[in-house]
C-alpha cells in the first residue's frame, strides 16, 4: 500500500493547520531506505506548520511515521519545502 | 497555595488576567513568566505569553495596609479579625464582578458595621474593596485608615483593564465547541490510521475538557512511550489555535487510549516519592526538565504534600521543577 497512509495523514494534518488548505501539496518520492514526503504550503503558512522551535513539525513527523509503520516502507522523511 | 496559569498576547496582559482570576492586587501576587510571547519563524506564529501567578503567601503587614482580597482562605494570618475576610474568599474567579462596586460602602466609617449590613447579596464581600476604593475619591473617610489616594488610582486602572479584557473575550470560542473541533480532527486522523475509535468527553475542570480516545487498534496512534499520542495532542492544540483563535480560554486535552492519564498518575507517584526524599533529607531535589504540562502535574502534586514546595528554574525547553523544603522557596 505504498505509504498511502503516511501521505494521507500528512496531507490531512497539514491542511488542518494552515490558513490556506488548498495551497497544500504533498509530493512523494523514493529514497534509499524508504520514502520522502515534500510538503509545500501557501505563503505565510510555513511558520504555522513548523511552529515554535519546530514543535509542530516534529509532531507532524511523529504522527506521519506512526501512520506508515505498517507499510513496510522503511524510513519516512517529511520535508517542509519553502 | 494555588497557582493560576493564564495566557495572553503579552506578558502584561497575561498578568492582568491572572490578577483577575486571583482577585488580588498586583502587589499581593507573585508572578512567574512561564514563557514570553513569541513571534515564531517567519514572523508568523504567535505563541502567547504564559504567566503563572498566585496570591503572595501571607506576611504580616501594617494594619493600615490590610486590604488584600485573598483567594486561598485558611492561611492563619490572613483575614483574621477582619470584617469580611470570609465572604470575600468565595468564588473570586468571576472577574466580571470586579469593579461594579457597592456604592455606599465607602460611606461606612466603621468596618464592622460594613460587614454587618447584610442583604446586599453574595457579591458584597468581594466587591467591597472595589466599592470602597471607587468611592474613595468622593467620600473617603479619614477613619478608615486606608491609602485612599493610591487606591482609587489603582482601581481606576483596573476597571479600564477590565473593559479591555472583556472586549478580548468576545472572540473566545466556548470550550465545548473547541472540543468538537478537536474530536472531529482526531476522528479524521483515526480514519486515516485505519483505526475505529470512540470518544469519551469529560469536564476535568472548569476550563479543561479531556477527550479520551478509545478503540481496538490504537497502538500506532499511541506509539512508543506514548510519543505519538503526545504528538497528536500537540497537533490538536495547533489545530485549535488556528480554528478557534489564539485568545481561546481553557484547554482541550486529547488522551489517546488513556495513556496520558496513566502517565500523569505515574508522574504524580514519582513526585510524591521525590517529595518524601526532600522531606527526609531537607535537601532540595531538581527534577528532569519537563514540558509545561508535566511541570503543572508536578506543582499540583507537590502542592498537596506537606513540608515541601516547588519552584521552577531555567528556560524552556530546559525548564525544570525543583522540590524544596517548605519555607525555602
């Protein structure tokens, strides 16, 4: 099921947090040991997604990885692309 | 010694609303800035200032200056032999009562008399100080021995600030609505995790709703050592911040699988053990740095223990609680 759960959780969470949900995009690519999700958000929403001291970003990564655990896809990287 | 914790856009405003909660004057409260208001990365994210405050522990004072409106009754030197110590201790939280004053109270030159004139309702006690000080400008009586001039200045300041905070509150979303948002968010998340869940909602305090998420397949949403559950709670907070506004009151906690409750209990037990060690040894013990929520558990737990107090040291994320023998705080 190829990381669908992780990507879907990622997009869902980010869309809930930003001011402009329609500007959210999650692009998935393969890496050596797993997959990588590149998240882009609308102007001005990056701060929200990252949060103070990266707390929100950290929480998103934790939750997204948890969602992908069953997928046997190895590591899941979540990058927030500015 | 009860601490209240408040948040606002600036530390000054947070202090103000803490004072409103405690119902005391600034001079009679102790503050601890838990975190400054911060503008986050890219100038966008605003983290509200967080301030803790409590009524300053009783210290003997000149008689003339005894006009404190303490919240925590039952401390010996507080309120004794005062005209209305008892009645004003009740229910000071409702800050809306402030400043409406009992006109006419200021005319009583005899303090005992003023306590005796019942019949003006339960609010009488707590609004009495304000009522008097409002009157001070016009009908201050020499016999009261109160610092009339400064009082009335202060109370004018306070009523101004009162108005401001009332305006701020207009945008506040009621807690149950916030809980709806939180629950909806978690439901959507659980669906994407492939878990079927149900929710139990509890009012754990006036200003806190706990949503416990139950289900069969929650392992992944809890995570190792509850890490994922904590992350989800963090996300809930962020979602609420965006959807309910930053001036929201109270707190919605999401507890996946009840792990937080179990963890809190374990932390409380640990704190009681540490408190016992401090009591026996007379030596302060510093705990590991903890997040604000855990520190609150620690403070609250220790507050119920005899012979020990807590203080907080350092700055987040390395802020920690130190358990000290009572009196050393």
